[in-house]
C-alpha cells in the first residue's frame, strides 16, 4: 500500500542557503530542535510509506477502516455539489473512497507541493473518476491559498486533511492552520480532518518504535539528508532514535540522541553534542474527542460529527463554523 504524502514535509522547505540557516538556528537553540518537515526528502517519504505498512503503526489502517465503514454516511453529511480541497494530497489513497460516495462533486482540488505525487494522484483519480474536474495546486498549504475558480458553483467547500498530520503541529500552529482553513471553506463550508486518539501508552509507543526499525531509519534519515544536502558530517552510527509518549502533553515526542560526546560540522558551525543529549525532531499529538473540540473552538469552529474506526483508535472530525 502506498499512502498520503504528508503536510509537514518538503513543502515547507526553504531554498538551500535558508535550509542551512534553519538547521543552524535549530542546533544553536537550547534544547536543540529541528523541524519535522526535514524528514521528507525522497528517501524519507519512501520510509514513511513503509512505516504505514508496519504492523505496529495502526494509524493508516485504522483511518482506512474508518473510511470503509463510514464513507457513505460522511458523504451524506457533506451533501451534494461539494468542492473537495485536499491538503497534502500526496498519493490520495484515502480520497478515492470518499469521492466514490460523494454525490455530484463539483471539483477535487489536491494541494501538494511535490509535483511527482501530485501528478501520480491526478492520473489515478482521473482514471477512477473521468468526469470529475481536477484542479491541482502545487503550493505549500500552510501559506495563504488562492483557490481556483470552480467549474460550477459548489454548495459547499470542504477542506479535507486526512492522516493525523494536524498532530504534527503544536496546538498554537494547529489552531492557526484550522483558522486558515476556516477562511478558505467560507460560511457554508466544512473541514474534514483526521486526528489520532489518545489510548494506552504501549499501543502508541509501539507505533513509533516498530520492531523492524523502519521508524528509527526514518528519523535518522534526517541526519543523512543533512549530510547529503548540506555537507554535514553526522556519524549515523553515533546517534539513535527515541520516541516517548508524554501522557501529560498527550503526544509522542521523537528525539535523536547522541550516543557520545561529539562535534558535527554544519556549514561553518561546529556543533557540540554531549553524551545522551537529545534533539527534538517531531511531535505527534494525540487527542481525546474533548481535546479536539477545544482545539477547534480556539479556531472558531465546532465539531459537528466524529467518526471512529471499529477499534476506536482513530477519528475523523467534521468541523463547521
Ligand atoms: C505524518 N504523520 C502523521 C506521522 C505521525 O504519525 O506523526 C509521521 C510519523 N513520524 C513517525 N512515524 C510517523
């Protein structure tokens, strides 16, 4: 199975000189911190697809099960003549079952900066839905959007943001993004957003520490990428992945740990890592239904419907004004 390409990824990638600045700034800060979009170069994206196939990574399977079970009802709630604007559409695997059930959709607007997955998903969807107008946008969806003029007036615009990528944003940024979507969907519109649920620590931690070591390879690929693209000299054997569930904060916190004291070249900077020093690279937030409703409320949105997969691991939330 192939999966969505995700939001917190190369889309936010600045030009190379800025890339160096971003990395240097993150490595100068205390504690050290690098943005999670750095994961998603070509190799990182391929590793992420593999993560989604790991037995421990329940999120993708749960979201697909949820759509298989509820797509008909979701489509009923959204109603006819919807314009579906998909954030971070990637390969658009989940979109198909939704579009199959939507009566008379006006257009599908996939938004994805990386041109290859965008082209690929458009071809596939055009094959499945030959009469559906597709209006791709190759832009960074975290920035203000200018949506294309639809081929006919939609009854409502629905922003679709699957995959729990919202959880990779801290609450303040997530609220900001929801607020931006709220503007784009207009008065009568809605937001359909995937959100991973809080659950027992063992299940969550296993998902981010798969036995095959794919998530660890995904995390460390960030350093390999910096070696490739910025000429850094991270010794990949001297760092390790750690993903820990912070139950108080309700999130997986992924760090890269230095196994020994070492110095790394990052441009002209020599960065000192102490033994066991941890560098934060990702948050993956988990929500109770109440948490998500509170987050939505800070963006001026209300939860109208929530759907769950049969094991109640994952949720799809429908938000309106
Ligand atoms: C893209 N995003 C929803 C994934 C997650 O679960 O936070 C990224 C990921 N990081 C490690 N494993 C998966």
